[in-house]
């Protein structure tokens, strides 16, 4: 498919999306947004095993050991 056909297809799809939007179930959207309050899930616990808490291990060291070379 050449560039002209590809552009024409993209234009056709964009026009369909712009002018022929599907029917939106507003009551379902309202229920979803109303139920989007505070979640009981604690996301911090999901990654607890990957957290590196070695700040106390290196408390006396300089955190940036890389020195910019001088010219």
C-alpha cells in the first residue's frame, strides 16, 4: 500500500472517530467514577521486596563518588 492510500485510510478512520462516536453509557461511567474513591490496596507492599533500604548502611559515605573530569 502506497503512502497515498495509507494517508487516505488514516483520514477515513479519523473522520469516523470524530463524527460517529459510539453511544456512551453515562450511568455506567457515573458508577465507575463514584466508586473510584480511596482504594484499600496498599501499593507500597507490592514492591517491598525490591526496595533497597541501604541508606543506613552507607550513612558516613559520600553518596556521589563520581567526579566530573576537568579539562
